[in-house]
C-alpha cells in the first residue's frame, strides 16, 4: 500500500540519513526501483514529473501500475508515489488519481501566488493524508522544459512557506537538474544552514542529485536534507547499458530483439545505480525502523 512520504522523511531527518526519490518513466523503471528498495530494505519515493505522467498514459495508469506491482512483487518497504514539480492543476489531478504525495512547484510565480496556492493544497492534502512538498527558489538546469539557473533561495521566504503547514521543503542552494557543467560553483552550504536554522524540524529536499559529489551529499544530509532526487543518473546508466547491448549485436542473436531481453541490461543498470544511491544516502535497512 502506498504511504505518504511525511513519516519516512521525519524519520530520515531524525536519523541523519536521506530517502531517495527516483523518477519513474515506464514499467521497467518502476519495477527496477521497487525491487532494489525491497532488496535493500530501504524506504523509497517514486517521482513522476508531469511529462512522465503524460508519457505513461496519464496519472491513473501510473497509480494502477504502481499499486499492482506493490501487490504482485510483494513489496513491504514504505513506498510513496510523488508528483515531481507539479503545477497547481496537476497536483489536484494526482490527488484525485491516488498519489500519496505531491510537490507543488510555485517557484516561478510571485511569492504571494506561491503562498496562496500552497495554503489551498495544505488543506486538501491534510484531509486526504497526502504529503506535500513546496519549492522556494528555482532549481537550475532543465526539467520538462522548466529552466532555472541554480539560484539560492531566500531563507526568510523558505520560513514563510514552511510555516504554511507543508511536510517538506525544496530550497535552491545552487543545485541544478541534469548534468552539472564544468564551471559549477558547488552547493551553497551557508544558505542551507540558514534555511535549516529558520525551518527547524522541517525535512529539506535536494533536487538535482545526479552529479553532486558524495562528500557534498553527505554534508547536505548533516544540514537537514532528508530527501534527495535522482533521475538523470538512472537515465544515463540505462542508456549506456542499452547501447552496449545493441553495439555488441546482441539484439540480432536469437530472439535478442524481444523487448524483454533488449531492456533487461538497462533495467539491471538502474538497479545498480539506485542501490549505490541508497547506500550513499544511508537509507538501507531503514524500512522497518
């Protein structure tokens, strides 16, 4: 059964580790991530962007697929299904479809509008027992056509949004989506420390987890980051393994063209990447604590 991400992230914050949000793009992605979570006894958050939701045939399809896998694969670790970077309307649709967690991204709107919409969603999510993430300060890079420069959030604005009753907060601290450029300045830990000081117990979220050096990830966790989002890294490992399979001509041996065989190396590569991240974030064997 899907659960809200609230409790798993509060436990992570108290236990000084982080839970990974791994974005899903299709059946292979979902199955690989759920199996890895179960094998490593780690709580996990499945992230779905608006674009991925559309690609997979709609939010109802996603909910049906995930719920079916939880049952048939006998997944017992805590799993949240989370809308990633959703507009206000997408949040409403996902709540209706049966998601257990949503992220409202009002970071591109004026702070007043961000606050007004967040307030409405706080009320709605609380009624339904769904966790809510909000964002302050655009995360850099590109995700589904949303481009940001890796700005740092204003700690006072973070406090204002945190006080609205959300469950966890994504704050820009120089992190970006996608691959990090060679001239990237690194995470701004001073800003992160100021945000944590003002928001106290609130679990903080680090978007753009691909490509951030391990020592920076570990330091961010000590400063209150309890949820780390990974997407690009799984895509890259999936693509590399699939390319290798085809370049070695394996798709032309016997029934190597069968999609179940063709996609198997990529799915195995995702499992490997997810396991590495769970170990780095410290969430292994935390499922039943």
